[in-house]
């Protein structure tokens, strides 16, 4: 099922692009304002976990 693996690729690429845009936007925000830095760090950690799990699941998508 090649289309499922292409969808996984697209999702990972979109998440990566979104996190890069968020990182660029953070450069203009004072670090300590409203604990945004901590929220960003937690989000980045969670997104990295999702991307890693999606990447690890690719063989499952190929089998089905």
C-alpha cells in the first residue's frame, strides 16, 4: 500500500515544516513571556515523538 507510506511521508514533511516555521516565529517573541518557551519545548518534544513513531511504523503501512 504505497499510498499509505506516501501519506506518512507527507505528514512527517508537514510537521517538520510547521516546526521550522514555529521556531522562526519564536525568534521574535520574548523568551519568558507567558511561559511560551516551556510550552514550545513541550510541543517540540511531543511532535518529535510522533514523528519518530510514524517513521518506525512505516513497515506496518507497507505490509497492509
